[in-house]
C-alpha cells in the first residue's frame, strides 16, 4: 500500500547503451514497491528499440529521458556513473528524498519504507545525505554507489561543486585511482563542499538505520557475476522472500521475460534460490 508521502520520493539512475537492458526491470520492481514514487532514468543516447518496446508494457510514475547529457554522444561505464552525481534540475527540489543509484537493481518494498529509513539517518546526523564510506579493506577511500539525499539541502550546498566537476569530467581532468572512480569522486565532492569531511560515525549509524541492505533488494548484475550465494551476504535478505517469489509470478513479468530472457531467467533463478532460503 502506497503511503501519502511516497510522491515526495524520487529514484534516479543513469544508463549507457550496455546497461539499458536493465531499465525496464528497474522500473518494474520499483513500480511494485513504491508505485507513487517518481522514477527518473537518464540515458546517454537514444533508447534501444527492444527497451522502448518493453517500456510500452509498463505504466506508472516514471520518465526515461534520452540524450540526457548534451555534451556526450555516448559514455563509458566510468563516465556515466560519475554523471549521476553531476546532475541538477530545479524539479529535484520538489522531493523530500531522492535516491541516486544503480540501474541494475530490483528494489522491494520494506517496512519502514525506503525513504523513511534514509531520512531518519540524515536527521540523526544532521546532514543532507545517507550513505557510508567504504571500509579500508575495500580499496581507495570512497562512498558507496547508492547515495540518498534530501534534495533541497543537498543541492543548495553541492551546485557549485557540480558546476566545477562536470566540465572537468568531460575534459578528462579528474585524477583518481581507477577502482571505484565515481565513488571516490562523490567523496571528494562532499569534502570540498561546505559539508566537509563525512561524520566519523557515518558508517556505524548507517547500517542500523536500514531494514535490510543498502540495495533494498537484489543487485541483479552482482547476482549474474557472483552467483546466488552472494545474495546471502546481504543484511536481512530473507525479509524479501515473499516479494521475490511474487514478482516472478505476474503476467507482466512473463511478458518482460519473453523480451529480455537473460535477465528474466536470472530473476527466476534468484526466486528458485529464495524458495530454499
């Protein structure tokens, strides 16, 4: 059941051509989980024909925008991931909460809702973002790739930083280690802004704020690469079992799977695994 505040939530993501195949699935699961929330997908180029056909099967509160980055005709994986931190539109300020993350996610409904979990974390620390700094054993110091913000406060601080780094990205003038480049950029932007260094207790307060993992569902690409066993490492993964099983039984899922059999098959394999969890 949608809550009255859901229309104040926006899920935003980006996709280049190789990742467009995940867009209909991203929307399918979010439409089930949070139907009133707005979903915005920014593409670096034209939409693939098969993706366009799949989107005709979907309804709901979403926009998939082609050629969303005028200075690019196409992007590589690193560039498109960086661009998600470097977008601002006045319309973003109508939302109380905005999640900026990966397109290859199947998000499931949770209690409390996604927005409430992350806003509680923001309010606990008095900052306009909910995220964490990855631990030292994860490589270069950086944020995670799922960044949840209070848009009005976040962009009031970050717009000058966005204006600085977007042309630098295009010019190839950002120098950072390759591993997790875009997440390192996000951390650098935060530190350079008036927000400064993230709170020392950011990590320790983040995880208790969440009902399950920071994915709030299944990272499809991770399951494709790492197998089903990797899903069991996520906090509270069993919580999602009823929705995982229900989502693959709908006529719409069958229609989407017929047009996207690789991802549909992966999601069915995940559901079969969940039956045994």
